[in-house]
């Protein structure tokens, strides 16, 4: 018995060596005696099936035919021998050529495989194998070929696709790779059983094919086919490991986000009721990135920082930075540094319009226990503070600290620090009580902005804009006009703010026709959705020229644009909260402007309709109450007008037009002391020192006192009022953001 086993092992070794020689002859075309031995893989059908027929007496015929060195004849010999069929032999040979790097030779061999002819056998083999796995049966039903043969042939198709890819024939490669997935899906419609093909290369080949197919479609410039391939990879149970699934999800989300096209949404027949179904590429990409972040939190995959980067971009485009903040907050401690978490969250909340929340996060980041010299955080904190007059002093400190931290290390960041310093100084000057302090801060603001401008060689649009704005606020209109024109030239007219500022400066110089020409030029270069402020300024310019009917037509056109935007919001287009607030505020202002026009025309009913429209948008509005008071004044109802002005101050005690109108009403009725009237006017000037109406009425107040000193003060007030009225724009250079505290339900 032992001798028999010994003989059998010896014969197997001889046969194994002979097979190696045969394969080398096939590959090189040389005589077998001149080649080193090559042992085929133990997983290949070549070894297993050849060993079973080792006792065949046809081995001599092999060597006799191989002496010719002709590849075609060698293949015929293998086919006739019965130990390897034609397709399996070519699969082995092609694999060997591919491993040697002979891609063209490998492709030539693979193209000789008639995969269509063997596909039914492969499908039947896979189906029976899958059925045996599902039933946990050990019985072996008759199969047209072994699972190793099926694995070998599918690997050949995969290597053919890789060869075509190497030769730049991407579409053919994708079609070849797709054959593998089609065969497996049709054979096993319910998916691959667990541990299917674990004893051969089948599972490995499938994983590679699933990952390769969408990449090939991308290389073939077929993004829609790539997207379908990604969905196919994720929806069919391929028995992929967690890392492979995560890679496919990430690559899929990236192509959805950046491909530039819009693919049809997925058709999920098994979708549960009320579950989220993405409606477009952006939503589908966001969903995938959120799934990946959840997997990171559950420690199923390793942390990949690029996931958060792509998700940040996607949610920024979608206008839902609040959702991004929620995702960052859900990350487990240690995944990202705490200071990076603070900074990222601050950016999210700032983009979502939650400025104070963002500022508080930055304060934590800049605390002594974190990173008090973090320049990006200092600059961002200064920017937020500079946009709020009550926080401007803190913004100045942040900007100074940024300059000290840089210490000349980076001119670009230092120019930004000086720019933000100028903005904060300008905002802080508005709250100065003494004129001397206000003038000092204004001069420092201009100096800081000019320093920033020199450092950037006047090539930064933001710096030029604020230089023009600051000079315009100080009524240095020639300097403001110079910077505004330079800004418009630098940007090529691409920014609406530049057009608006130039038109308002021209209106302050009483060049109304030139200003309207500028607005018309801006309208020609701007899309309908962005024309809101331009149309409002145009209407104001027409009012200044006495063209009231033209102004009404312009306002009507503007309301039509706003109505289209409003319908878009309702239909589901998700924009930033700040954008929606601005659109609503603009509509509110338009109804008030129209009301004032109709009041000036004594069309009381039309004015009342406009105010009722305003009330629907925002019930508690100081602007609406003030316009209502002006309407009552026009009708001669002075007590009702005064009551409306006082109600406006109850809503907003800092509403300057209502402060002035209340003082005028009290003075006309004569039922309040002079101290109250003076207090109202001085409060108005403290809030807006450029309000010519407040200066004029303060002059009337001093004139009524009829004393030598009061007459002098009255003259100064009248002189200031005349100068400010002469240089007043049709709209403020800085537009305050209207705030609605409550909407009427």
C-alpha cells in the first residue's frame, strides 16, 4: 500500500513538471528543454484536471507536437488531449502573459476565448453552487464544469478588461468587465451566499470587477454609466468587505458631486414608506457621505478626513450648513482635533447665519487653554464683530492680535488683518459719542484700509469697496467715486455691489441720469434673480427725478421677480437662511417704498393696500408703522400719526425716521416739553449723524427758543443739514438689514 502511494506521488510530480514545460512552450514558442520549470497555481483547473488524467498515454504526443514551437499547434494539442479544453487553456496562457507584462499578447490570447459559448455552463455551475450553499447540503449535483473552471474563465474576462484598460480602450474594457457582473447576477439573482467562492479566486475576482467597472466608465467619459455601475455595486449583495463598500460609496459620492451632469434619481423598489429618497445628485452624494461618517462613528471603517471635506462642499452648495454642523458635532472625540472642531463649527454656523454662535465658538478656540494666536480664527472673529456695531470694539482687538501674531510673516494675511481692522474701526466710529472721537476713528479706519490696499497693490476688490464706502460715508465723494470706478474696472462689472455703490455715489453728487445709466448697464449684465437691489435703486433714482409713474412700473417689475423667487422657495429649492431673509426684507421695503409714492400722489387707498401687503409679510415692523404715520399725516390725522410713530418706537427704539417724526409730531401738537423733543432728535443723530432731516428739525428746535446762543446753534444745524442733504444719496451707502421680529400667522 505504501509503495503504491509512493509511486502515485512520484508520477504526480513528473506530470506537474511536464505541465510546467508545456505551458512555457506555449508562452514562448521555444523547445521545452531550454526552459526553466514553471508550476501552475494549485487553484487552477490546469493542475487539478490534468492530474486526474495523468495516466493517459498521450503525453508522448504532447512533446512530439510541441517540438514545432508553434503556439497554435500547442493549443490544439491541449484541446485534443482532453485534460484542458480550449477556453481554459487560453485562460491560463493569457493569465501568464498578463503577469509577465505582455499586455498585447495577453489580450490576443483572451480574445480567442468564446465567452458567449461557455456562459451557460458558467451560469449553471454558479447557480448550483449557490443553491448548495443556501441549503447547507453536502451533496454534489452534476455540474457542467468545476467551480475552479468557472473562476478561471471569469478571471480571464477580468484580465481582458484590465488589458484593454492598459491599452487605452476604456469602453471595450468596461463592456468586458460588465460581462462578469451580468453572469453572476443572472446566475444568483438573490445575491452571493456567504463564503461563496472562498475556496477559489472567484470572490476576489468579483470584488475587483465591481470596483473596476465604474472606473472604466469614467475613463470612457460615460458618467451616467458610471453612476449606474456604482448603484449596481451598492444595491446587489456582492459579499464585499466594509472597506470595499466604503471606497465605492466615497467614489460614487464624488462623481455625483463633481461630474457636472444630473443623473436620474435611484429607483428603489424596496424603499420603505416615509424614508428619504434623494431627488438629485447633490442629495444622493450628501446621503452617502453621511453614511460614511456614521460608519466612522461606529468604528466600522477608518477615519478619512476627505469625507468631511467633500461633505462640507456638498452641504454648502445645498445651503444647509446647519446640517453640516450637526454632523461635525456627532463625530467622536479624537477623530479631529478640538480646535479644528471649533473652527469648522464656527464656519458652519456663520454660513447658516448664526453669527453669535460662531463668535462664541471662536472665543473658546482663542482661549488660553486652546490656541490664542490662531490667525484664521482671529481674522474670522474680527470679521463677525466688524459686521455688528455693538461688537466692533472687540473686532478691533481681534484684528490687532492677528497683526501681532503675523509680525510680517505673511503679507497676504497681514493685508486681510489690516482690512478687517479698518472695517471694525469704521463700525466702531458710528457709536462714538463725541465728534472728536468719531473723527479720529474714521481717520484710523481709512488709514488701515489704505495700508491694506498698498499691501495688495489695490488689487483686492473687498478693500477697494470698503475704501470707497468709507469715503462716501464721510462725504468725500470724489475719493469715493475714484475707488468705486477702480473697483468696477477690476471686477469687470461682475459684482452687483460695485454697480450699486457707484450709482449711489453719483446720486449723492446729484448726477441722477448718470446713476440711472449705470444701473441700466448693470441690469443688462445681470440675471433676473439678482436684479432686486438694482431695480429698487433705479426706482429711487426715478423718484428723485420726479418720474413717479416710471418708478411705480419699476417697483411692479421688481415685485414680479420677488414673486417668482418666493414660488421657488415653496417648491423646495433650499437656499441659505440669509438669502431667504434678504429676499423677504427686500419685498418688505418695496411695499413701503410704493406706499410712500402713493402717499405723495395722495392715492390713499393704494397706499393702504401696500401697507396691508407689508403687514402680511411682517406684522411687527417699525418701517410699516412709520409709513402708516406718514399716511395719517397726509390725511391730516396728526394724533393718529403720532400714535403710529410711537408704536414704531415701541417695536424698535432705534428707528431713526420714527424718532424724527415723533419729535416733529410732538412739536406740532405742543403737548410735550422741549426736553423730550430735543432728546428724540439727539438720539436720532447719535444713531445716524448723517440724517439731514434730524439736523434740520434740531435747527428748528433751537430757532424756536429764540436766544442768541440757540440762534447760533440753529444756524450750525441748518448749515449741516443743507450740506448733508446736498450730498445725500437716494439710498444709504450702507444698507441696514431690516429685522422682522415676528411674522403674522
